[in-house]
C-alpha cells in the first residue's frame, strides 16, 4: 500500500484506497507528528465536508487522536475548510485535520492537514507524516483507538461549532455596512458542499437578499464535480436568468474556492474576481504590499500590481506556496486560478466564502453591476481571455521527463507569435510577445495533464490550447 500526499493532503477513491483501515493508519501518523510538534499540550481541530461518510471518517480520526492523549475539538456538523483552519489558529491548536476531497468528484474523499498558523501544512510536514506512516507499516504497528463515547465523556474529544468565531473574524475583514447598503439580490450556490448556506448566514443581519440553491445534504453532489467552473454551474446560470438577481456566488465542495455568475448569466472566473478584489483593496482601502499569484493565474494581476508600484511574486500551483509568503507578512493578496484566494489579515488559506463576500463589497461600493465592472477591468488591464483543458492520462507521466521534453521542443513561435521566454516554475510555461502565455503541467492530485492559456482573444486562446495538446500528446 502506498499513500502519498499531494499539494494539499491525501485524496483517494472511497472504498478502494480511502478506507477506514487506511484512514486510521494515516491518522496515527498525523498523531505521531502532532506529538513530535508538541509533546506537552498537543491538540487538534477536526472538521469534515458533506461527502459520503465524511462525518464518520472525522470521528475515526478523532478516536485515534484521543487514544494518543491529544486534546481534540471535533466539529458538530459539516463546515468549510477555512472555518476549520481559522479554528486551529483561534484555539491555538497544534494542527488541524479536514476530511474532504475539496473539488474532486464524489467518489473521492481525502485528508487535508492544517498547521498551527491556520493554513495548509508545509511540504516538509506532509513528508514527515508520510515517513511516520511508512515506519509504522514497516514495524507492523497498528493505530491506537479509543471508544468515541468514552472519549467524549472524558472530554478527550470536545464537540464544537466553528462557525461563529469564523463569522466574527470575517466581519473584521469586510465592510458589512457597505454590503448591506448595496441591497444586492444574491443567489448562493453551495454546490451541495460545506459552504451551503454560509454566505446567507454571514449577511443575515443586513439588507442583502440571499437565495440558496443546492444547499441540501447530498453526498453525491447531484452527480456533478463540486467545482465552481462554468460547466458545473448551469443551474446557477439559469436561476440568474430566470429572475431579477444581481449576482450568483458558488463555492466548491469545502468552500475554499469561489466562482461567480453576473446578472446576465455569464460566468465570472476566479482570474477576474482576483483582479477586481485586488484593485478594490489597493484603490479603495489604500493597501500596499506584495501581490502573489500562482503560475497558472492571469497576468492582469501583474499589470495591476505594476500600476501601483507593487512587487509581484509568481509561485508554483498550490496555495501552500502562497501561504509561505503570507506567513512572512507583507502580502496584500494572494491567489490561484482555481479560485483559492486570501488577503492580508486573514489566515494563509484559500477562502471562497470571504472572496465571495468581498466581491459583493466591490459591487456595492461601485454601485455598478458585475458585468460592467468586468468590462471596465478588461478595458484597463486586458484584454485577457483564458481557458484550461484537462487531458486524462492513460499512463503516469514523470514530471521531470515531461518538463525536459517540453524544453527540448520549445518552439520559436506559437501560432505565428514569437515565444519570448520559457519558465519552469511549475511544469513549462511559454511567454509570448503579445502578452499571452501557455502552461503545461501534470496535476498533483489526479492522473491528468493540465494545459492552460491566456491571450487577448478567444481565437488565440484556442490556438495556444491546440498547440499545448499537441505537445502533451508527445509525452
């Protein structure tokens, strides 16, 4: 058996590799790691999403922690990942465990490991847990396990509600009066995930009218991937078009990612949400500092940072890379193309709930519909059209080998436009002299090759993606 941690924890197919037996082994390795980190007063916060058996899996992890004499706070109900991450910081816990496979298909579940600073654990921490797991397997050491009811009775496990401390913290990062004054009509699409109903709860005391869809408990996510991208948001788009709504906000399976739909039913991707919120923070709040984006994120962010004289840092894909810089302070905002973003003063963790609420603040402050805000943004910092293709692999791809192939066959031009530079921050990225770019990289969590492109128009984007797919076919 091989259990490996990707960019944000361990994910696997339920009943194949993600079993109770394997989860207990992983939980014991995490417990061993926690005891190494804090042998005197070890503590862990545990949460879970809405997936099949997630609550049961979380209880099993709690039983292992309790058996290892680790004080454990176990969420009473499904909760967004950023709420659990904030709880780790709020309770000054040694670590956090979130049972979720995030935006992955319903057949997956997973474990996200959180550090004491309220963000994803570092690659070194994940490697240490893997080592402790392998050592236990080599020694045929099974997990320690305590009866759940006994652990609760003796206060080794304490059940708690993470929501209200998290909501109170969000209120310090938002201007709820501005949002309320906008009197916006919002459709909140929970995608059957852990963010269901949360945006409405945060705004309950104001004059924002929130209509929830896909907020019922549905462990199969209605047969969709709980990822807030255009092809999964048909219901949100049709709901907007059928009524007089100002905006639709969609969060993924564990609510650390965001997508939006404007009042005309058009999808507004995370690139544009990132750019709109960043510009608002710089121009309306007067914030200053570094701006951080992943290698797969729009270069509109670069142009906004440059106009305000701010340093732009590009990182590999994975919010943990952004988190490292946020922990060191001085970062105004960091984000990635998948919809994970955070701002100064918040935990170093992607938060779809916060970014959705900030987008409402941007709209309310501007007194302008979202499609007009996007048009204005593109007029100043675009044009910028973007697309991504995911190619399923029939065999594993060695990343180093793939990168070398793409470097060896790097063209002088793509679709008639010269290639100015080639970078290998994460995969291989070709920068073209018209401001467009193409990125090819293997996924860290699925047997998939991702091809990303941004260009001034859709035709150029398609040409770049076609070239990227040709190159990927050679792998």
